[in-house]
C-alpha cells in the first residue's frame, strides 16, 4: 500500500505500538482495580495543564504532564485528608481542570492552534519527539511491571492484607497512579482527552472475556488495542474521518463482535 | 484454661488501649493477652469494635493511647508470624486472580519487593491446597468459587506462612453448614500449631471449639472459659443473641466442655 511510504504513517504505526503497550498494561491495572472514574478525572483535569501551557508559551504536553500527576496524587491526598468521598473529589478535580484549561486558552492572545488535537487526538500528526517520549514511558512501564508484578497483584487484590505485613502499599500505589497519569499524557496526542478512557477500558474488557488472569489480560489487551488502533487508522485514512474517533469505533465494534461471539457460544454449547 | 498459660509463651498483649477513627473512640481501656495455643472466640454486637480491635492486634491501626506489644512474633525474615483471614465482603470477587495465586500470595511477605515466586513456593501452595481439599480448583478464578471454596483458599493463604497466631474475621458468613463444620475441624487441628482468634456472631456453634471467650463492646471482657451464659454476657455488657441450634441457648453452650 502506498501509505506505507509516508513518514507520518510510519510514525503513526510506532505510536500505535507504544499506545497499545502503555494502555494495555496500565488499563488492565485500572480495570482490575475499578479506578476507571479516577482515570477519567485525571485525563480531563490534564486539560488545565494544556491551557496553562498555551498561556505560558511552553509545550502544552508538559503542562498536561504536571497537571495530571498532581491531580492523580492530589485526589488520593484530598479524599484521605479532607474526609471527602473519593468520587466527589474526582468530580471536583475533573471539572476544575477543564475550567482552568478553558480560562487560560481564552486568556491566551490569538488563535489556539492544535486545540482540537488535544481534545480529539490525531495519531497521524505524531512527531518524532512525541515518539521518543512515548517510547521512554513504554520502557519505564514495562520495567516497572516486570520488577514489581507480584507486589502489584498482591496489593491490588487485597490491600489491607498487604498492609498487615508492612508492605509499602502507599508508595507502590502512588507510583502506579503516577504511571497512570503519565500514560494518559503521552496518549493524549493519539486519541485525545475526551476519547482516551476507552483505550484504558475497552481492550481490557474484550481481553477479560478470553481470560481472567491478570498477566494474560495485560498481554491480550496490548494485542487487542494494537489491532483496534491499526484498524481505526486504516478506516480513518480510507474514509477521511478523524483518527481518534475511528480508533474508538473500531475497538467498540470488536467488543460487540466478541461479546456476541461468546453469547452465541454459550447459547449453542451451554455446558462448556 | 488458665493453667495453659503458665506453660505457654505470650505472643502479644494489649495494655489499656484506646483506639478508633478520626478521633472517635471505638475501643477504650482494652486489655488482652494472647498465648501460644490459645483459641479465643471473639464476640460482641455489630459496631462494638471487634474489627477495630483486630486492626490494632494486626498492627494496622495505631492506638490513641495504650500499647500493643508483640513478643517474638517476627521470624528470621522479619515477617510478622500472623495469619489473617479477612471478612468476606472485603474481597473483590471480580478481580482476575487464580486460587493458586491467592494461596501463594501468603508467602509474599517473605520475599523482597521484587522477588518472584520460586518452584518451592508453588510446591508449598499446591500442598496447602491439597490440605484444604481444593487441589482441583488451582486454576479457577476466585470469582468462580463458592463461598466455602473461597474461604478455604483464604485460609490457605493465611496459614501457608506457618503463623504463630491465626486471626479469622467472621469466616462463617456466606458459607454452607457443611463447610462451617469442616472449617472448625481444620481449626481444631491447626490449634495444635498456632494460637487462634476467631471473630464470630454465632457463639453457639463455636463454643465447643474455642477455649476462651473475649466479649468486645467498647471494652474487652475476657472470659476464661468456653462456657458462657446469657446472664454473664449481660454482666460483660455484651448484648448479643445466643443462637440456639434446636435447643435452649444455655443448654447448647453448657452441653460441651
């Protein structure tokens, strides 16, 4: 195919790979621990950082990185210290970040270029610099999970049990939620703030139909999201529709197909 | 039962402990001593502070006042030799983890942060599952297990590290009668090797297995026998129902020795 000759398309494929690895692993952690809403909150509050980045004339992604890590740690901190309901704190940060972003973008003189990219993503405009950043984080996440896999599983499954034996639960959880935040940041370029949560939940939900083992769920999720992202990318190229939306669309179709497949199998072979 | 204590070593003690959450006192002036081979049935009304007391004993809740003292409870690896079976409701049944992994995770405290499980660990976990009579469930995900099977898995996790003290928080909820009976027989056997604290609502059933009874309702009253009457419970300010199983409560409790 001719599109493989273009550098932007090669970049997009690399981005698809890094996205699939980071979102596949981190998303499995998110889904298993039922912190989807928290992740949505972190994603949206990072928009505040994008606005501030525009206003100060620095790369908005750096602003998003600072905002998302701070909000990830801040939500945990405030719900514990402030004796507030965890999900209420998430709601507050979610909207506060968005508000900050909108205010600062309006305060910035002139037109805000690429604003839509941050909201809806554009995998075809991923630069070499973005790829470097994504590759680096992919490495960090893979190494972290290889080193601490047993501990992560142990703490996730039964935190209070881990505390009885003096495991560094708070430290590991803080590191993990920071990795969640960074995963969100590097993937904003690919599908955008508004659609990102699906990369962290849909492949994992598909994978969960095939396996109920944490480690396998991670591997399957990586493969499934790679399939979904590349399929969405090709669909976007062929139909000339925004890539972020077509990636999500491809993933949801895949989810629907597998769900229907398992439903039919259970109907036809109820005793399996 | 008192004579037992003279020969046994003390494992831990609470000295006039006040504890609770956010400045609210749930437990006050609690004193308790636990010795090797004790089998304490811990009873008390809901909200009376049983779980709070457990948290203090487990070392995850710092008392406002008073002391928790462990006596040689740490092994050579500096791991607390306590086994713990949490309340059923504390577990996420959708979590993607297999029964074998749960049992094996009882060895986790013995490993460093980054260590993987060894071949021996896996072997030990398999043996433990065999001992619990659940070998065939190795690869099952916890969500697919029945209440009784799940409690066996969690009991396996609690004792795989050979604890000196085993703490069970209401292990008889959501399980069938058959498992409950088997559980108590397991505990009786385990009591040869370790002290046990069993938290329960159902004092009627356990009274023949436990050696002593601790009544927890803001304060802790230690009853040096497994026979207790409704009058004594009232005297301990412990308003719980003695649940009879086809008999009058007092008779049920006194029939065993």
